C-alpha cells in the first residue's frame, strides 16, 4: 500500500507544478486552441487558450509510477507497463492531432480515418502483448469476456488462434470506443478531467480490493484471478492524481486544455485498466458519462442520415448540437452548470459500478 500512497503524492505534486509550468511554456510558444465555428458562441472566448496539456497528465503518471517503484524498491509489472504503453501510445496519436491543429492554425487536425488507424495499431500491439507473459498460469489479459470478473463467454472456445483474433478485435473495439468517448466528453472546462478523477478513483479501489482478495493470496470462492492488481491500482492512482493536479488549472475559466493528447490517452488507459482488471463490461457502467456522450453523437448522426433519405435530402436533428453537453449550452445553461451536472451523472455511474462490483463479491463470498 505504500506503493500506491507514494505514487499518488508524487503524481499530484508533479501535475500541480508541471501544469503551471507547461501553461507558461505553451503560451510563449503559441500552442493555442482553435475553436470550431459551428459550436456555441460562448466558446469563441476560449480561442488562444494553450492546449496539449495531456502531456503533463501522461508525464506525471509515468514519472510517478517509476518513482513509486524506485522508492519502494519494487519491480514494475508487465500489467502496469502495458497500461502505460497503451496510454502513451494512444496519447501520441492525440498529440499528432493537436500538433496538426497548431501548425495549420485550424480546429481540425488529423482526418478521422488517420486517427482511427493510429488507435487501432496501438490497440493491436497492446492486445497481442497482453495475452503473453504468463505467471503461475495467469496472463495480464484473459480470452474470456469479463463483467466484474471473467464470465463463461470464452473467445478461445474455437481454438487459440481464433480466440486471439477475436480478443484483438474486442480490445480494439474497447480501446477505440473508450478513447473516443473521453475525447467527446472533453468539450467543457474541467468536464473530462473531473469525470476521469472519479472513474480512475474507482479503479484504485477495485485494484486494491482485487489485491486483498487475490487467488494467489487467499483461498475463497470470491477471490480474483487477476495478475498484478496492486500495480494496476498504482497506475490508476497516478492517473487520478495527475488529473486532479491538472483540474486545478483546467476548471472554469480554464487556463489550459488537455487536447486530444490527454483525452485519447485517458480513454485508452481506461480501456486498458478494464481489460487488465477483468472488468470489461463494468467499464460501460463506471464510464457511463462517456457512453452517454458517445451515444448522443451516434443517435444524432444516425437520425440525420435516416431522415435525409426519407425527406429528399433534408435531414433532421434530435439535438441542437452534439456532443450533448453543447446541446444544453445552446438551451441556455452555463458551462459550469453543465459540467457540474455531468459530474453528478458520472458520480452516480461510478457509485453504481462499485456497488455492483462489491455486491457480486458479497454474493459469492458470503
């Protein structure tokens, strides 16, 4: 537990100080935000705000993780390193997108196909590595679809090769879905960072609980067959505290934006945590706010295309604008009001997910 505590303190300190220093650097360099023209007019005042603050979140997480292991003289685990690899890899795709916006001085960066291809490449590499490195018969990831633990749905039921292909496809779906979900949520000051604090905080609790009740430590019907749960808790607490330090400067009015560098990285890390802790479907509940934001865009686009075909080329919209937080802005809600209310939604989802996680253990172990 000293490992987790040390990582939390270091990540918070680095993020608090590093975000301020990076903001000054970005202002001098002109790494500024470009605002979409079709969004709420209130966002035009944000033009020129420094971006790519996700570099601080990633940096604080990685450095805190390394220093925590160094301070406690413990070796890092493959599970923790793979989640950090996924976070940094997907974050790099976001960095390329942000840098393209800055260099070309526009609100659009990489093409959607380019971003998706980059995410897929990183996700495939992560998935292939996650099925290797067994220890006492347990690999970092499992071929079984998981909810609060592995279920009976085994992707390898038709053979190892087919199982590996299905697992890679499943991982790609989770990683691209989660990273784009957080990216869509990151549209208001502090909204995505505050939500990630709560979701990764939940994974700190899950990791510690799985470590206490790990099948390699205890023998009970409710034990967890998860490799390296304490190290995964360390990764989660480093990300959580890095987001807290960033949020200090990102709350309204934001002095710095995380950009796609941060939002894609956080979404990738979230999917990685879910895969490694064997809570893949539980992530949908814990990250309910991200699902809500993503579904608003899917419904908007689908309804527009459907009505366009039926009405002779004139499409209709379900919402004034998506992602849906902008819809409420267009209705007259203040940005801070939308963010806080969406934080409340996120908190409810996290509480529900943790309740399900603990309730399942009570039923099995009670």
